[in-house]
C-alpha cells in the first residue's frame, strides 16, 4: 500500500513537477499550472489522498451566485458519466476535488490524477462560462418564474400544459 510520499514522488517523476519531489504529508503539495490552474495534493485522514483545485471565487450577490450554481448543476447532470470530479462550495470558493483511497496502485493513481487534471481544466472553463452567462443575463424574478404561457401559468420554467398533460390524457 503506497503512502502519500510515494504517490507524490511517482507523480513528480511522471510529470516533472518540482513541487512534488519533496512532499510534506502534513502540509500537502501545491502545483501551479498555466491558465491559472492550481492543484493541491494533501492527505485527509489515514488512507485518503485529496486532490483539490479552486475553480473560481463566487460573487457576493446571492442571486448571481444561485444562477451560477444552477447553470453548473445543469452542466453536471449532462456530463456526470464523463467527469468524475466532485464540485463543492468552500467558503467563497467554488472547488473541484477528488478523494483517492491509498489502497490504489501507483499506476492507477497516476491515471486518476491525469483524469482529474483534465476534469479541472474542463470545469474551470465551464464554470467561467457559467459566470459569464449569469453576469450577462438578468436575474430571474418571481414574476419570470410564473410568466404567461399556454394557460397563463408557468411552473419551474416548464409550460403548465406540457408538464401536466398526462392528467388531461388520463381522463375519459
């Protein structure tokens, strides 16, 4: 069973990232890549390695923040099978992380890190796009949630008739 130091040394050998050559299990290892991609490798309790990266700072405006979370949530649903990285709010930061069991072999760990770094780069772009779209759009008000539609009601941004049409079809 490899430990944190062995994982980091194998990763340093594979990637030539100098920051990983002398890992400190208590503080973790920090790697800054191009395009403002920062990676943190750390231990979280016995048997767990944390891979973490900040995607963006969330705005203070709660309406814009909620809109960003809604858009990113929609992205997550669409790519959940291809992107295994978890996303979370940590204070005012939106972060991507992955937990790896130390029972994982070094070659598998290297593959997981490669997948995770690719996910981080993808999510960083996707979140930046969500932020841009949300800052350009007007925030939804309660009136836009219930705006006029087929029968005058809109529920969860789905026309009332299409959402509940099965009720109308079931009656003789």
